[in-house]
């Protein structure tokens, strides 16, 4: 009776009270059955080995136990059955109480394989594999190293965002020990096994060229430091609160500050022959190495399939294979492969990874890592209301980290939207869709603008729609819309409003209201991304900082728009949430058309309910001469209706 569960990360405590009827005996014992259930089908299977039951799983005398070592972000079902000394004789099946739980986050598992890639006199380059169970998004790896047998005296640590690093500043001809561990928002995993590497022997004398090089490096280091300080000082368009010191662009090592190498993305179309870019950046895969198993979707250029890739000396990998439809033109082939040339230049856990291309077979293919949960918009629609706000924010953090990486490389995405984010089995979100034709060709959300380009209006910043001014700041605007899509579980931004009305209302200062249950801090961040002046928008590095902070202190996610709705003063901010208006007067004031109150009263529209039923003709009959104001009123009515529908829809989640 009264089976209660309490989840703590990847552990759960189960408590229950004895059965009402003990069968007249006092030897009641309990057994606990554990089943793991899939997100998709809801089907369950036995939990298998690796899970710990404390004190034990069967023959429990007391009404409680703790289950540990569960997988993160996974659904489990626990059945507690009561038995006694005569249960085996009974013809009836044992009676049980059941409870379903979903685990939260957990630290990543141990990094298993570290390899030395390069060894110099003063440096060692290491490469390692992501842990088998990242249990979330890996924020960084920590590399611990020390001279062999001198760990007690001193050791250094270095941080790396990706799964490789070069440790420099080492002594020549010295044996060092290295260990790596991963960190997610849930904490650090265990350090890997130690790997020993001996640095190469020193070349004793410096010739003049070396001395000149050393001087040049020092001077350029000083210049970079100066430039860095100037840039840092200049960038003050965005609130100080977001100047997060966690933003670790520098590596601290042995007390020294090391600057990361600056790297820029190369646009494949700047190559005279874009095929050359393909060969330069991508790996050619023999078609026979890929086993295509099924079609999973339809891309802009052809089918997307699920397959298995087996490269010599490597483990078989599940992959997604994008194909180019038959009968393509040479230009279509070039554009198709340009996506691979772009993707090949990226290496980040939140950006989709290219495995290679097949160009030498009849069928041209792009092979990428496989993402079990497909695109984010449909994934969220399928799991409407099933995640905690913290899980949604962790997904957004991943996307923002991917975008920070891309913007640092100078890459502007132009079509950042939930449909272009892919989700893997661990709910890690990765930015995808880097094709050149993608925004323009088959995207039903793209519309022609007056400047002639085809643009996904609902996701695009005003300056990009009006002057085609695409930048990382316009990507930030789109990221704000992605945030809204995520918190609204894949709802269409601006609902059924026409593109024209979206452009006009955004121009007039309207912004999407917080989806139901959306924390105020998250909606505030969306509004910051939607600042009209692009220099007032946060940069991706700042967005990552804000989201990291919210993830670290989840209490700040507790204050939601429902509470805010009654305390917020309307119209000081660009966002207007009409569901907070109580009367026609309130509403007209909020859109700064209070002067028409009398027109509405005279025409008999005394409540907002009546106003919401008005059509264009009704508005024209109000006696308002300015057509612009008529339009503004109509648009506002449409937004109010949509907000009401969204609020009603979102209530289901609660
Ligand atoms: O929502 P989906 O299942 O996820 O449908 C689309 C479809 O192909 C057309 O783009 C799916 N898709 C694209 N790339 C991948 C990938 N790398 N892994 C898994 N599914 C993918 C996408």
C-alpha cells in the first residue's frame, strides 16, 4: 500500500506500507521488480545488471529500499510485491503495487580510451573518446597531468571543450602521466585510467632564427592580449549581469594563461572549384562500407536513410545517410556537397558530425552521425509536456553551446529553428542543416521578401528580413525563437498568423509571450534575443553563461510566467502578453490606442470576449479613419486569440 518514490539524480528511494491483509501471518516479505521503459513505444524490459538495490532486491523485511546506478533521463517502472511463507502455494499471482519514475541527470561515465596523437619536446597531443554514457551534454573535459611519481608534489589541470587537446609547456625527455574526465551540468565523471607519455629529447642550442621566432611570438602574444582587452572593454551592449566569468575562453595552466587558437570557417563557394573544397575537407567513404537499412525521412535534396558504417579498424557506427535524388544537375550536386564541406570543418559535441561523403559512386551521399530522436520540433511534439523545465533548459544550453562554437568560427547559420536541430538518444541537441540551398529551396516556412530573398520569416531577425543583414546577432534572434519553440513543445511560432502580420507585429514591438510554465528568466532571455537593435542582443557566449547559471541554480527556474502575469507592468517592455488584460480599456492602453475606447463602447464592444470575435469588417465599422490603426487593432485581436488558444492548449501540460 501507499508506494511512494523519490528520485534523486539516478537513484530512487521507494517506500511503502504493509498490505492491508497479511493473511493472518507475520512473516511478510517484499520483492522489488524493476523494468526499464522506452520513451517511444512505452514498452518495458527487465532492467538488467548494473543496478544496485540497497539493502537488497528480494526478501526485504522493511518497507523501503534505495535503487542506485540507474540510467539518466530514463523511465523505469517498479513493482513491489508482498509475499509470505505460503505465497508459493497460492494459485493466485502475487499482489503488487507499482510506480513509474523518470530519472534525472547523472555525472558522465569514465572516459575509457585515451590515445597520444603527437609527442614533441615540450608538448603532447592527446585524443580520447566521449564516455559511453555522457548522461547529458559534455560541457568540457578536464585533463590532469603530472610528472611521473610527482603527483603528490604538484599536478596541473587543463580544460578542453572537445575530445582532444595539446598540453604544452612540458619538460623535454620527461615521463608524464595524463588522466581525463568529462564534466556535464550534473558534475564530473571519474578520471580515466592513467596514460604515461615521455616527451621527446631537447635540441640543446637556440640558433638566431629560433630567437627571432621566440621574440615574434612574444610580441604577437602581447598584441593579442591588448586586442583582447580592447574588444572585451568595447563589448558592453548587453547587460552586465550576463558577463559571466564562467566563460572559459582561456586555459589556465601552471599559473599561465593560454589563449585559444583563432580559427575561421572557410566558405566552400569561395573555392573556384567547390569540388576541391569537398576533397580538401571531407573524407571519401567507399559505398561498400555503408549498409543502408531504412529510409527515415525526406530531406531537401533526397531521402535520408538510417545505415551502418564499418570503416577498417573501427567499430561499426549507426549513421544517417543523406542522398542526392537521381536526375540532379551539376549545380545541385555542388550545392549538396557544399553542406559536407561546411560540416567537415566543425568539431563540437553540439554540432552534427560528418563521417564522410560518397562521391565516387553513382549515388552521391553525405554520411553523418545518427541521431536517434530525429529533429527537435517533431520530437517535442511527440513528447508534449513530458519533460521537466530543467531538461528543456539543458537542451537549449546544448544548442547555444553549438551556436557559440559556430559563431566563434565566423559561421552564420541563417536558418536556426527547432526543425534544424537533431536530438540523440541521450537528449543531446545538435545544430544541423548547413546546406546552401536549404533556406531557399524547399522550406515551406520560407517566404519571398521584398528584397527578393526567400527567408523563414518567423525565425528571422527584422534586419535580416528587411536588408538581408544576416549575422551571428540575427542567429541569436532565431535562437530566441528556438527557445520559445522548445518551451512550447514544438508549437508554431506566432501560431496561425500570416507572415505579413508577423512582420508587422514584430515591427510594432509585439513579442511572443512566455509559453505556459515557462520560467520568467527564460522568457526574459528570449526577449533579450529579440531586441530590435542587434547590438543590444546577447552573444551566444553570454547566452550559454546565463543558461549554465540557471542549470546550476534551478530554483531560479521556478518563477514562471503564470505568477509574472499578475505582477508585470504592461507595455514598458516590448513584449505584450494580452492574457493579462482584463478589459477593453486595458487592452487598448497596452497597444497605445486608448483614444479609441469610445469607438468600441459606442459600437457595443464592452468586453474582451466580444472584441476577440471581431472580424475585419467589424473593425472597419468602428469609425476609425486611420487604416494603420485599423490594421494594428486587427493584428492585436489575432494575437490575443492565439495567446488564448495557446494558454488553453498549454494547460494540458499542467
Ligand atoms: O524528424 P526526423 O525523423 O529527423 O525527420 C527528419 C528527416 O531525416 C529529414 O531531414 C531525419 N534526419 C536528418 N538527419 C538525421 C540524423 N543525422 N539522424 C537521424 N535522423 C536524421 C530528420
